[in-house]
């Protein structure tokens, strides 16, 4: 399963590299695209859940790194008030 990294810019300008164990994240995020904060979190939640499920189907266990990444995104998002945008800078 090819790992995928996506880089985001949070509303405060901070840039963070994020992890997905699967390319499924490309179905939910597009490079150089800004998303409203709540929509970004929802897209990440769905993408990382699907990625973890793919790992489980292939290896018999869920991906704890994907789950940890989602927890980190949700935690970080709670530090901002809406409306605010998160920009996906790149996906590799």
C-alpha cells in the first residue's frame, strides 16, 4: 500500500506534513486547494478512515498511524474558530 503525505497550511499560517497509509486521500483532497475548516476535517476523517480500513483488509489490523493523524488533525482544528480555511498545499 503506497504511503501518501499531504502538506497543509493551517489558518494561522503553520505548515504541517500529514500522513496517510493509502492514496485514498487523493479522492478527498486536492493540492493547492483551500477548504473551510469543518469541511477539511470531515474530508480527512473520511479519507483516513478509508485508508485504515484498507490496511485492515490487507493486513488484518487497522492503521494506528492513520488514526493518530486524524486525532492530531481534529485536535489542531479545535484550536481555530470558524470561519477559517485550511489549504492543502501538496500531496505526494
